[in-house]
C-alpha cells in the first residue's frame, strides 16, 4: 500500500447535501482519511494510490457535491545536502 495525500481548495461553503455526499467517500475502498479546514476552505484526502488515482479522488469529491476549485501543492521536506568534503590543496 502506498498512501498519498492531496489537498484541494473549494469555493463555496458546502451544502448539507454536499457534506453528506463527501462523507460517504469514507466508505470508498482506498480512501483512508478526509480532513476539512473551514477557514482555509480546503479538504485533504489521504488515499491508497495502489487502489485509486488522483483523478478518481477528484471525481469522487465533485460527484459528492464539493465545488473543488484547485489543487494546492503540499510543501515537501527538502533533502539535506551531503556534507562538504574538503579538497586537498594542490602543490
């Protein structure tokens, strides 16, 4: 299993019907977690990429009634650079 997180921004506040529609996504095999942030108007979806694709996740959100407007790029942790190796002086 390979878990992937994707973050989407939505426009209008979801209607009660949309909230119920999106809540049903928890029953979809491969969706691991949904996290809403009302202030930022975002929803974060953790899913199993061996079962679903990002396009399918987006389609499920929209079919549930959520007005997704854009995908938000999640910040990645930079890989530290290897330590510098001193170069011996040439004669």
